[in-house]
C-alpha cells in the first residue's frame, strides 16, 4: 500500500511540474518578454542600448527612448525608427521559425499562434534593446568581420552593415561575447541550424570575449523571470568569479 501511495505521489508531482512548465511556456511570448525586459532595464542605474551604448530614457514618454546624443549616434536613413527602442533578436526570428511548417506557409504571421515559435520568439536570453534603426538595418543578416569597411553610417556607433553579398553585419567588439553565448544557447536549446562558418565564429568569440559583470547579472535576473539561465553565460561567469 505504501509503495502504491509513493508511486501515486511521484506521478502527481511529475504531472504538476510538467503542467507548470507548459503553463509558463504558453505565456512566454514576445510581447510578455518585452514587458519583462523593459522593467528589468528600467530598474538599472544606467540602462544602455546593446550595439550603440546609448542611454535609454524612461522619462520622455511611457515607452523607452534612446538618447542619441549620449552615444554620438547619427541617423542614417530611418529617423522614425532611430527615435525608438526595439528589442532585437540576436538569432533572428526568421531563423527561429524557418524549420516550422507554420513559417513555411505564412512566415512570422503564420506562426503567431504556434506555441513552439512563441517560446522561441519570446526567449529573453536572445533579446536586447537596440536603436530601432539598427534593428531594421541588421534585418536577419549573419554576424561577421567585414574587410575594408569604411566609417560607420551611424556616427560614433561602431556597427557596420555590408552592402554586398553575402549580407553581413559587424557588431562592436564589446557585444561579440554576448552575441556568441546567446547564439550558442539558442542553437542548443531549440536545435537551430547554423552554418559551420557561423558556428566557428561564435565559438571563437565565446572564448575570446569574456562576459561582463552586467551580462552575468542580466543572466541571473532573466533566470528568475523566465525560469532558466543561459548555461554558456553561467559557466563563463563562474570562471571569472562573477
């Protein structure tokens, strides 16, 4: 009798855990993620955009706004988007959905109610605040190192976009370790396909650029909200004693 009771108790506990995880995953959408990240950055002493290191202002309007003067940002072609904060997917949304049938039949809109895509799209470890124009110009281009690059289109923001094929973007040095660890995490967690060249580059950046104190702190805060950490960051932070 005791054995049966123990079995039923374990089975109920397992069912409760699975139910809780599934319930949580169902609400972890891109919209929910953005709200959570807005609150996370709002509580920082000096919130900054990811690529250009612009101050994020929460006093001008209800929505976060980039202070372009604070980072010497120069608007290139999209003044409206340059004036707003957008959440950039390190691993682009199209990469997250391209292996799903809903994407093949209807793109991002076709996957809007697909639970698998919603969880991928709303994973906060893959989302960073960016000047909207940078988010637009990055599009879904791969990261890389551009030869013979000229002055940045964005003033003092060291972000470069290739005008030739293959289309690539070269991000600032201070973002490369973060980008690598986010990409490797997404690849492993959601079985996202990467080219061999892209994976080699990410592995190289992961080893070459150690995490900052902020990256470690952000990882811990997201873990408390989302329910999981990025193991690549956690391990690298432990090695640094952060």
